[in-house]
């Protein structure tokens, strides 16, 4: 591989170089550009969830897609509106259902219960970040908040990858994700804080100390999102949610941290006035 990089890392770098420019452009543009990206991404995420959790039934998939697209449009209409974070919080709390479902799942439940439980969980899982991102883009300085959220997730992933490989050490959650380490978690959090501080300094925005502290918390939450998706895949014996992104697997594998980081940032903005 070029520069002595592993095949997987080389693919990750190429994928990032190709995907980052259009994603950043859409974040900054907002409006229907962002709504379109969220709609396409939401449908892909939902279909990947159905594949991971073994839900091939077309009627349910079609119904789920319709519900997700309707949620994206609702998020577009209510972007930045007062009170929508109450909805986000209501969606966030039932997220515990996924954890409980993982604990109870033994592969023997009937199809009706399986579709209701895992299909319903999947819809919640997908619409939570979609509505959160759409709402966050509509607040004052929304483009900055949205980019900041993505930056935290990206930095957490990058820091986790390199610190985890370079330092190793005790495993973070060996039964869920054997490769993740405490060094990777702390390294990802540290890089997220540094990257956020640099961003704030460059654009002269907010209190850098507060921004770094918030970044540490959101980075930890993003890692929880990563572990949650890993737990679902492990429950169903699946390695990757798909193969749409070279070196990363499926879209769910790429945005798992964003699933929890986006609503966390929205709630922090609305309830705690973080900046």
C-alpha cells in the first residue's frame, strides 16, 4: 500500500477525501440540500438496520421508509423551532428499549414480535439523529453547531483509531467491541477537544474552555453510540452493516457515533445554552 498504509486505512483515507467536501458543502448550505442528504441517508440507514436485524419483509420496509421521509420533512419544517428538543428528548429516552431488546434477544422470538420490536427500534434509531441535525441547523449559528457536531464525531473516530492501535492496553468493552480500548476512548475525546478548540480559535467563536469541555462530553456520548451499534450487530452475528463506504462498511458503521452525538448537542444547546 502507498506510504506503508494498511489496505483498510488507505481505503478510509480515500473515502474521507471523496466524501468530506460535499458533506461540508451541504452542512454550510443547509436548506433543501441538507434535507435531501438526511432523506437519502435516513433511507440507507433504515434499510441497513433491516438487513442487520433480519427484517426482509417489504411492507414493513416501505412503511418505515415513508415514516422516515415524513420525519425528515417535519424536521425541515420545524428547523430551529422552539420546543422541538422536547420531541428529541422523548425519542431519546425510549432508546433504552434497544438496550433492553439486546439483553432479551435470543433468536427465538416470533416474527410479529421481532418486527415490532426491532423494526420499531430501527425507526427510532434513524429518525433521532435526522430530526436533531435538521433542528440544529436552523438555530442561530446553526452551520457552526452542525459542523462542530460532525467534527467531534470525526475526531473521536480518528483519535480512537490511532490511539487505540498505537497504545493498546485494557479493552473498553471486550464483549461488545473487542478492538476498542480505553486508550482509544480517551485519545478520541482528547482529539475532539483539541480540534474543537482550534475551530473556535480560528473562527473566534465562543469560550474555548467551554467548547473543549462540551466536546469531551459529546465525544464520550458518540463513543456510546458506536458501542450501541456494535452491540446490535454482535447480537445478530453481523460484522458490518453494509459495504457502501470502502474501509468503513455500511453507513450505519460510519454514523453510529452521530446517532447519539447529534441529539446530545441539540439538547445541550436548547436546555443548557452551552455557548
